[in-house]
C-alpha cells in the first residue's frame, strides 16, 4: 500500500500530528510532544503546525 502524506481521521485538533506520525511510522504522542516543545522554546513549533494545517491535504475517503 502506498503511503500518503495527509492528515489523519484519528485526530485531536486538526490531524496534523497523527498524519505525520502515520507517514513516518512513529507514535502520534511523540509528534505532538515535538510540536509542544518547539512552541515552548520558540515560535517555530506553532508556526510549523499552522503551516501544516493549511498545507497538508485532507484525509482520503474511507476505503481508499
């Protein structure tokens, strides 16, 4: 099955962290923690998250 870079349906806020976690094969919790740490120490984490919310495609329809 081909991996797709997209938001996930299993989401908390916008599905960005879950989508990145699915794509890279890591835990969504680790990705969320990375965004929180990035936002805590600089605005880079928050800016990256906002950019990905706008840029990442929506999840594929069920069954694909």
